[in-house]
């Protein structure tokens, strides 16, 4: 393998980012600006994070063209960029050094004594956000890199002045193997990204490789009720800590109850000792698990646990995580980043508790390979909703193979007794919702592509309608 460039060898240099609109890339671009680098970026489309990138003074080019990399000292690219990308090809022609995003993140994290990597198929962004907010409010001043926007840090990254760096670590394309963690927080292991893994066993083995990157004095914190996570922890020759809803875990709840909106209250127990009483600010049992993981990690990092609990209670989540975006004629419109069946099922479970009328699930399937791999799971993941709308598949980094489409999903859903309809475009989906939504109903759009733009479109049209009255 060719030698990986080192970002520290280019102080004040021109760094070009291919795929700068991505959730992680955009934040890293902003972090580089704060560290004194001259940053430019390019992407295929003008995504929702581009305004944040431009606000940092970063020049953004829409469309991938060879000339975009001219003058760059180093080019960083996301793993979703194909090898035949014209900008990457031009880098090779001109001899411009390149490195994949995860290497950059790993190098930035290595500057700090405590490098905390949060990984798992589900809950990474929420848990990283919550842990970061806990550390900030406990005065531990961490550096942060998350795959979403958090109001508490004013975006997706912050530069701290302590020796702690907290980052979301993604298993896609084995990217997290580029990191150098001293603490690993493993939320779960599930079947996802099957375009780059052959099966769940290979995914588990790769998480094992990730945990082996921990130094001898490192610590692995994992969900003790996930059999795959527990198996890896049991076989690890580093210190381990477990969390979960079961009393066998080191960190667990007792006396768990929920209010009418699904927000849990419980006694937090660690090692058989009561730590305090927690009243969750966000709903869902999966968010209890996220909070347990964040609290366990915060304790290891020296956080004051009374303050940590207060932060959990005040935490309202990151953007694009069950986020209320509008109320239209008495119907609530939410958005959630969930993009595989397990995440959609979780999001709909809390939407069902909140909804006073009928629940509309609006799904944007993400990537053809994921829909193929998890096809059967997609057919029932919206079962708690009254109606399911399915948009066209978001291709993202893939090309349409021509043998799968959303109509096939809808037909399969109908065969399982789900009231589903194919609304290909955002215009089609908005028209359907406006024709059917009634006061008390709730519509939840779901996906990690650009389905959030549907929420923005509906809000814009609502504002235009109100201003014309």
C-alpha cells in the first residue's frame, strides 16, 4: 500500500475535499479551516450542508471536474467516491497526494491523548452527540466530529482545548480501521453496508479488527445485550465495560417507565450501585441504550455524573433525528435519518406513541444494494403506520442496475397487508400528503439521502401559502 500522506506535513496548505457535502466531510472541512488550512471542496449535488461549508469561507464547486484539484497540496476524498472520479484521476496524473477521509479523521484524533470512537450500525450520531454535549457541560472541553448537526456545538465539529477527541466511527468500507482509538464505544452490530461486506459474520469480524486497534490500556464499552458485541468483548484482551437494558450489564436501568410520549424514566445503576435518577428528554427504548452508552463513556472520561444526568435530561437530539420540521393544518411533519429497516422501525415506534391521529410513514429507500440485501425487512418495517409512502430509491454512490425499484417494494408491502403507495418524486409525495393529512395526523419522512429536502419543500410551500392569505 502506498504511504499515506500526513495532514501535519501541509501546515496552512491548500486542501481540496472531494465529496465535501457529506455529513462527515463537511465537518472535517470546517475543522481544517479552523486549524488554518486553505480549503476548497466539490460535490455532485448542492446538498443541505453546503450552506454551512460556504459560511466558513470554503469555495465549493458543484460537479466533479479535473480542474477542481488544480493548485491543491493535498486532496481528501470520501469512501463513496468511485476510483474513476475525474478529480481523483487528475490527482494521479499530476502527482497530487490523496487520502481517504477516515485517514484524515484518524490523524486529527491522534493529536489527543483520549481518542473516543463511537461505532455501530445504529445510534452512532445520537450517542456521539450526547456524549459530546455531556463532556462539554462537564467542563471537559472535547474536540468533536459527528455525522450530523448538533446545536450545542454549532454544527458537526468543534475544536476543544483538552486532550479528548470524540468522533463517530463508521464501518462503511471498513473506514473505522483507519482510526487510532484509545476508547471504543460499540452500540450494536447489525447487517448493513452489505455492498462492501459479504454477510453479518464478516461485519462482526471487522468490528473485532477495530477493537484490536485499542492500546493495551484502552477500554472497550459495548452493548452487553447484543450477542455479537458481547462475544467480541468476551474475547478481547483489553478492559471492557457493558451497558444495556438487562441487569447483567455493568450500566443498566432499574424501574424503567415511560410517559405518554415514550420518554423513559429510570434509576441508573453501575456495578450494583445507584448513580441517580434519569428522566430522558428524547423518546424510545433505543435512546435509553444510547444514553447508557454515553454515560458509561463519560464516566470513564472523568465526567461528573450528576451533571451528566442533567445533560441527558436536557438533550433533545441532533438534527435529522426524529426532528419536528413543520405543523401543517394541524398535522405534524417529522424527519428522521433512519435509512435501514431497523432504524425506520425504531423511528416509527416513537412516532406511533406521539401521533394522535393517523400515522403516515414516508420512506426514501437508500441505495439499490441495500434494498436488495434487506428487501424482506423493508416489507414490514412500517407495519405500525396507517399508511406508507415510498419514493424512488436514492441511488447515492450507485448506478441503477435496472432490476430493483420502489414499485417492487410497494407490491411486497401490500402482500403483507400494509397500505402502501409509490409516490416517485417529492412533488408526488407532497401532493399525496396534502390531499390526505388531517388534524392530529403525523407524517414521518425517513432516509439518509435527500428526503429531508421534501420537508424543506413542504415548509417553503406552507410559508408561501400563509403569506398569500
